[in-house]
């Protein structure tokens, strides 16, 4: 920019300066507009995995997690479900009925209508948040199932973590979302520290005798130690390569575990004789455990003949436990919370996809990528 001599007119310089200001203002406005457009794109895609682009191979999709799934919507459903599940009051029968009806609107008929509650005690799920944990649910052969992690703070100030099985009839459109299995509870933050579960290729090939053997010999003692986070006692029941989730536990957030049911499916042909399995055999066990929830005595008097302990709430939590057989016996190797059920009716899911008339487990597909 030319510099005027002393005493001469500065109009030319001012004109140039004004032009420069206009250019700078215009450039700033353009940058701001571009930024707003980028922000709009980001917000529009929040909660969704990036859809694959033309020419992207299946290996690219696996490596970079490019499959489409309505993560945010699934997380919201899991939040709503666990808020209803972990909020109850046995002294208010109207609330009990309303809770049951609300849970039914969000889940399939294969899911426990009481969400594991024994009908006693009171509790409020005060703060419920999707914690970002999403893993594939291989129980659904069409690839549309996920396990969703939720963190809950109850009215007693205790922080707990649940894993909820969710199915989406149309993942691309984000429609037909429904809870498709019973949730399970782990220690806070432990849902991400499970190893990959054993993949059972032929559901229904369970071994009842083996289930009894591992229940009596391993699972009863294991869940007592795991609930207390007793590392010394846990060492008797876990393998040397056990996952963090299998070896950490609940730290007495829940107490007094009682195993309700066990289904054991080995990764080899069932022997029907527990002693006949060779070392190296792995078993995927579906385990339902009833826990007592401390601090859930109802505030009202209720039955005059019931003690406070008798009236405490109990909740059934569901797990997928991987055990392996060594020369020393059976040991727990891994634990996952939640148990998806590719059965029952899927009214909300199927309503959005009329062409899908078969249950999701009957639809052949490649394993899903979370």
C-alpha cells in the first residue's frame, strides 16, 4: 500500500484500507458459513456409524467399522428400558402395573415381563445414561442385534452398569428397534473388558449334565466371589488368561447370588457325559443369577409379618459365561452381561419391515460388525 507524503491527502490509503477490511470480513463470513455447514453434517450423523461408500470392500468395513447402525437410537431405547426396569415400588400397585405395561411396549415376548424384579422393595433409577459400549449380538444371524451398555445411578447414590440386547429391523433407517433379550449387570466400566465369546454355530445343542457339573463345581462359588470382588477366592475358579470382566466383579453392589438356570453349549459335539470331554474344550454357558439389591426396603410398613430383609428387592441378571476345560478341571475364562433371545414375537420390528416374515435367527447372514 503506497504511503502518502507528509501533508498530502490520505484518501487513497483509506480506500485501500476499506477494501482490505471488506475482503477480510467477507473471508471470515465464508469461513463461518463453511464451519456451520460442517457442524450441520456432524450433527446430522451423530449416533450413526458411517455408511459404506461405493467401492469399499468388506474388509475395509470390518477394519474401519463402516457399517450403518442407529447407535444413538439404540442407546436411547436402552436408557428408557433400564429406567423402567430399575425403578419400582412394591407399595404402589398402580405403579407396578404401569411399569409392567411400559416394559412390554419396549421388548419382545421372549423377554422377562418383570425385567428380573421379584416384586419386592423400592428403587429409583435416578440418572440413566448410554455409556457408548456397543458390541455385536451374534445370536441374530441377520446382523441386526447389538448389546448396548447403560450406566445407572440409583436413588441410593450407587452407580451400576447394565448391558441390554437391542434388535433393529431396519438399521439403515433406524426403525423397528426393540429390546430382544434379558439384560445383565457387571461392575461399572467392565463391559468393555470382555474377550470375544465362543461362537455357538448350532443353537440348541446344550448338555444338561455338563450344565449341572459346572454349576455345582464352578459357577456357584464363582458368582459368590465375583459379587464380592474377592480376588483370592476368584483365583480358584478363573483361568490364567481370564478377562478383566471375569476377574473384577461387583464389589458388593449386589449380594447373595442364587443361580436360577444354566444352559451349557460346548464347542464340540455334546458328550452327555461331563467326564468324557477332552482338555481344551470350551463351553458357552447362559446363566441367570438372582441377586439381592442392598438398601431397597420399601419406606412404607407393608406386611406386618415381613422382615426388612424379606422385603428387599431381588433382581435376576443374565450372563454369557465362557468356561474352558484344562487338565485341572473347568475354569471361567470370560463373562459378558446380557443374553439376547432371537425368539418370541418382534411386533415393533416387524411392523416396519412387512417383508420380513421369519424370526431374525432364521435369516442367513455374515457375523455383524459393531
